[in-house]
């Protein structure tokens, strides 16, 4: 089965190892997954595995036709394969490991010690100024500069008479798709559906995250 999971971030905790060290971890809730569709180059122009998880009270008619009798899933996501560090290409599964439509899997696809990458939506912080958004130092705090403490200052020169693209200015901050790499799986509880990953991952508590092998 592919090492690809859809989870819900529950929050951070800590785990004590056998040698007495404390490890900060993020706990992720993982419900059972079902393979919904196998996409191929011949039919869909790319290769991917679509999986579904969670339960929805109502789904559209088109979704019912797509899911058939497999269930009403709340989340559908695709995995286009796994990139290996050494080869730099997408890894191919053996014939015996090829998933089929209707196959089920859970958090047990990962083992303690596996290195994963986690993708989620970062926390939205709304419209912010340049000091918080880009780390600007701000203006003078004395000698009559009482109203420019958090101002951006000059944004350019006379030519070319317009603001250059990419200029660091105030604007919307956060709520971006962020991937954190190089995280180690510390603990796996397939029965209760929990996964503990070392370190912090993007997003609010309760947010949707994607866990993939790296």
C-alpha cells in the first residue's frame, strides 16, 4: 500500500523514550482509508491513487456515482507516488503491493522511525504590516519620529514610475499551503488511529494534514 495518509492535527504533546529523553511530538488522528480510484496515464494522463476517509452525512449525486457502494467519504485526496532521495524519481510498487479499488488501510502503513513530510494549511493571520509579515525593524523611535515606528519606509526610486513586482509590503499573511519535511514517526497506534510525529507541523488544531513518506 502507498505510504500516504489523510489525518487531523490534534495538537502537541511529549513522549519519553526508553533512555529518559523527552521528545516533542504532534499527535495526528487517522481514520481508516479506502482506495477509491486508480488513475492511469492511458485514461487520466497521469498516475495517481485516490483515497477516501472520514464520513459525510450527505454527498452529491456525482460523488455517489463516483464512490458507488464504498461509502460516503468526507475527504478525497490523491497520491501521485513517492519520490526517493537517492534516485530522485517516483518509486514504483511491486506487483504484489499494487493497491486495488476497495482496499482498506490505516495508520499501520507507517512504522516508528520512518521519515515523512507533512502538508497542511498554515494559520491565517489576516492583514499584517511589514514588521510582523517580513521582519522589518521599523523607523526611528526618537527625534520627532513618533509616528513611523512600524512604517515600511521608502518603496523605491523615481524610475520606473511604478511599484516593482514582489516588493515586500503589508498584506495578507498566513493560510498558505506549507510542507514540513524530515519529520520522524515516533509512535503508531493503529487500533486507536493515532500517529505521533516528532516536532511541529503546519496548521491549526483540528486542521486537515497530508502525511507522505519522504
